[in-house]
C-alpha cells in the first residue's frame, strides 16, 4: 500500500453554530444547501442566506428514532433519511412537509445507509441495514413502492450505499466487501481486495468508487477497468466520504479531514479533536460529527 499524504494544508475550516447538541451521523447536499441528520431524529439545514436551523426535530415518525444516513434526490428537492428501528422517510423541500415510510417490508433493524438516484417524485432508492438487508424502492409522486429485500453480504452490516447516473447501485459492508447491482442483474461482488479493516463509508463520482475505513485506509475503484487503488493516509479511522468531479474528502476520528485534489491527498487542520462522521462538497463544503459539531470550508480554493 502506498502513502500519498503531502505536507500541504487542505484549506481553512470554521466552526458553524447550530443550535442542537445531538451527534450528526450523515450529511448531504440539497437545492437549498447542506443538510445533516443525527440522534433523536434531528434534521438540520443551511438556508441560502447562510443561516442554519432545525428542519425536523424528531425523525420521520415523530418518535425521536436516531437517524444514521441521509441522501437527496438529483434535483435536491427531496431529502431521504433512515435510521434506528426501521426509521425511514423524507422531507419535501417544495412542500415543506415530511413523509413517514418507516419499517418497510416489516423491517425494524437499524438502517445504516441510503442511496437515492433520480429527480423528486420519480427517484429510486436502496436502504441498507445493520443486519445485512438491502431494501429497494421507487417513488411515483408521493407514493413509494417497495421492492424485494436482498442480502448481498449475508448478515454483515451494510455501512454504505451509493447509486450512479447510469443505473448502477453499490453497497459496502462492514468487512470491506463491495457489491453492485442493476435493474437487469442481481448483486455481484467487486472488491475490496485484501480488505483487512472495518469499512464505514462509500461514495462515487467521475467513474470512480471510493471506500474508507479503519487504519487510514481509503481505496478507489475504477469502474471501467475494474481495478482498485489503495491509499494509506494515516492511522485514523474514517467514518465519512464525499466525492465530486475533482475533489474528495475523507473525515474521521479526532477531527481528521483529508482532501484529495490534483491526484494528491493533504491533511486539513480543523482545530477540533472531535470525531467527524460525514462531509458534503459543493458551494459550501461542510463536515459534521459528534455533539452538534459542524465545520464549513471558508475558501473556494482547495
């Protein structure tokens, strides 16, 4: 495994004041700006004027089930979230309303990952649980139709999920196994080769798939060639990833943030020792973590 960490600092980060103390578990990008979800079912968002506020206080079912993952439709107008005891639902930014779709197909396990592809009202999603189940669904306006349940990883927890524009879905299990599926094909294994740590995060962009986990491990998968490239960043545990066309962020323990840009990984000085769980790129990049921690990148230059 190669080490690719440079001495360059990956930009400046400032603390964002959000009036909640719950731990954030996941974040995504919406038409209004970044959005994060966490314990007690809290959903927060950044308005276009830069102010942060609580969008949903107590989860899709108003029962304070913790939320572990969030993903938005391609147009950013509907935000899906999932979490403890089968919690599942969405917040519609156009209508300002939430919808409760919890316990699909009778599933009451903890949902740990979610992927959404398509525009509001016609999106497709896959949701992965700590028991290894993957549930698929298709939206038709406000109606949600759930498909068959699968177990591509057996009983191993599904820690990550992502969908691509060309109709391919990927999930990552806790052991570092990545599986792919399409509407025409079943699930099949594509990596990670010689995975020797627990993996927590998965994202995709620009023809590549990224996974991250313990012992500073990040690996990239070229979807065309089928080849994996491992990166050894440091000894931290990474919990979250965000990837777009030319930038990637890996975030984790003790305030760790690593940025990939111009084929180079660089560490950021976040001025926090708190664990970070996820990241969002875009116009206003943010990272989120324990006890309401949120940091915003202060420069357009990486």
